[in-house]
C-alpha cells in the first residue's frame, strides 16, 4: 500500500505544479487588440484608437487620431507597458513616449513629448 501511495504522490505533485503554471499563464493579459487611448498633455486633451499586436514581450501596431496614423513599437514587462511613436507637429519632428501600468482592464500612466518638454497622463481601455 505504501508503495502505491508514494507512486501516486510522485505523479500528483508534477500535475499540481503544471496546473498552477497554467493558471498563472491564463492570468497573463495580452494587449493584442484595439484600445481607446485618452491623453491629457500640457492641458490638451486628445483621443486615439491604437491597435496593438503583442508577441512575447514586444508590442507593435498603430495609433490613429484626427492627425492621422502612426506606427508604434513597445515592450511589456509584467504589468508595465511602454510604447512610442514618431510624428511631427507643424513641421517639427517629435517622439511620443508612453509608460503605463496595466490593472484589471485598463492601462494608465504618463506620456511625454521630449522635443516640446511636454508631459501628461493617459488612460487606455479596450475598444468594444
């Protein structure tokens, strides 16, 4: 009897560990999809729709606003997300950088435009 019990325990423990690993993997949220991003930069409010594609820790995609469409690149590290894109304002090239944290079903954080020393915040929610 004891031998059967030990054999079952040796089988049971790896199965339990595998189940726990699957549960943690299922909790990892993918950014892939469309997101509504609301920005408030230096008192200026704006909205855009971003389409993110996440592959492992890399993000690619595009964001579309009344000014047009830009290509984005970024990274995911746990619940921390960063992305940026190049654009221009009245002929001046600029870079828009996002740093956020994902909780539940939204991303929130800071946004900066170094060329204009402009900072603000943003909130992104999945597009329905």
